[in-house]
C-alpha cells in the first residue's frame, strides 16, 4: 500500500524542486521516501501516516526544549494576536538583544535577522567593510549557509550530494574564499604568512556540525584567535548550530576562546525563523544606519519569532538545564557505542552538550578526511532500520544529531535497545 508520505512526495516533486524546500530533507544520500511530518511534540514527531518517532533531528537544532514547548507556543500565540509584523521597532527585539548580550559576554551589540544564512552573510560583509579587505578563510566541510562566498567546499547537504561547491557561484566571488583543513593550524598560519594583509576574516564552526560532529583539537581555536589578532583579521565563530546548544555560552564559553563576531540561529528562534550576528561594539558600529555596511530585513526582529526566541533562551536558563541535556546526550552516545561494540560493528560516537556525532569509523574522527572515510553504506542501512523502528536520525552520515530537554532516559534507552538489534543485524 502506498503511504501518504509517498503520495505527498510524488505530488511535491511536481511543483517543488526535488519535492523539498531544503536539500537534505530529500533523503537523496540514504535513499527511500522522506517522511512528511504532520506534528511534533516533546521528543517525538508524527508522520503523515500517523507513525511516531523519537526524534534526534530536532528541526536541525532549534528544538532544544522539545518540540512545541507549551511556553513557546503560548508566547507565539500571544504575540500573533498583537500583530504578525510591524516593520517598525518593538520592545521584544530589545529584550532579545539584551538577553543575547547578557548571555554571551563577547557580544556587545547584536542585530537580528531571519536565518543563519543571513547572519553569516552579513557578518562576512561586516568583516570586509570593517577591515577593507576582500579575502576570507574558511575550513573544508564547515557549512555557513548558502551565501555565494561561503559555498566553497562547504559541508551539510553539499557533502551528501558529493558536490563540494555550488553551481551559480561566479569564480570571481569564490576566488576570495581561501579554504584550508579544519584542525590544521599550520595551514592557517602559512596562508596568513603569505596573504595575511588581504584576509578580512576567519569564519569557523568552532565545533563543526556539518561534517557530522568534529571537535576542535586542543590549541586550534586559540591559534585562530592568535593569528587573527596578529594580522588584524576578524575572528567569526559561526555558532548558528552550537550557540546555546553545547552550553550556556556556546563553544566560546566551553573552550574559553573569544571571537570578534558570533553568528547565531536555530535555538535563539525556538523553532521560528530567527538568526543574529553580533560582537565587538567597534565592529558592529559599522553596520547601517550607524556605519557604511548595509544590512536590512523586512521581517527582521519579527515580533512573533522574537517572542518564541526569548522564551527558548529563558528555558535554557533553568537550573541544571545543560547538565541534564549533556547527560542525556552522553547516555545516548555511550549506549550506542557499547551496543555497536557488542556486535563488533566499526562504530564510534561523541557529543558536546546537546549535540552528538555517530560515525561508522573505528575511532572518533578529528578531520574532514577521516569523516569522509566513514562507511556510508552501513550508515544508510542503520538509518533505515532505525527509522522503520520509530527512531528518527538525520538522513545523512555527515550531519550532527540533537537531543532535547524533552528526551527522557526511557526514550534514549528505547533507542539504544533498538540500535543493539540493528547493529547485530549489520554485523
Ligand atoms: N551556519 C551553520 C553552522 C549552520 O549549521 C547553518 C544551518 N544548518 C547555517 C549557518 C545556515 O542557517 P540557515 O539554514 O538558518 O540559513
């Protein structure tokens, strides 16, 4: 019998390219039919056929408090009743900006936008305007949204499509983007020695989450800080994924390295479209209308989205929030690794706060090359067996996973129990 997801997918492909509005959703790398989701609550999502899943995607990060948290939904309802959008300043934006500046000491001023892509694109423009330089340095496998100059050797969907960059990006734009290996400080230093006075910024996912999960090696982030200070380049931490996900002050708090600019998204919108970029006051003052770097948005600081974001951030401030989230995520990764070991499956797993990596590699990878060496075919079989059994992991071997505060120990243990059987069958 044809499922409703299959029917909807067929229908969607007639009017939406690939049937999806963001490529990874299409299940291209794992094969099969993407589940059309109808409803989500807490740690669970329900598909169009009424089947429920324990969800480890969490809308790719935002759902840190669990899906449809009642306090967030209520804040959205209340805000919507007062008007969906004003195109004029409103108090919620100020509260949100104050909250971000209070929570992240490196952020003295912040501008709200509507997506992570806008945040990184604007931060890059700002760094270029501030320094008067054109080049930027990024790392292979790091994804920073889909602005032209950042689509060079990027991660996420571009990895699963085996397409290191995108059509439609003029070589004249891409030539300003220098790409080196994540966790290889020596390469960074060599590039700066040769071209340091041309480079406006280093942009980095300080814990990489778009080539599965890769932690920075000791000294890597500190080295980036040192090089940027030495050469007058702007250090941008793209914390769209990691911000308020790995801990109360993002990666910068966890590793004690202070960027000049930070980009945010996902958690700060609590499921609504919100992004932000912020940082040093002297840099942020170059943004229009104070300065010459233009940046704008009809729906920026949307009162409804901001209402959701404020509550999302407030929920993370509950005592023990990150301790609980971190412990749940560790419970999942250690349980998965132990289950795989029982069956002798070549598998490893790691986590930082509420995000995790699950790799079909013998040891936890520390580089892009190592992650690309994972057994993709085995991952695909694992993914589908878990999905069939009601456990929804990211449909790609190269994406990080997410746990929420709504995941109970029982949810996680149920996932591990199923994984044990799946690993045994993978053998
Ligand atoms: N930066 C990072 C680190 C991301 O993970 C993402 C999205 N996954 C983006 C930027 C782009 O954000 P958005 O999809 O909201 O445009």
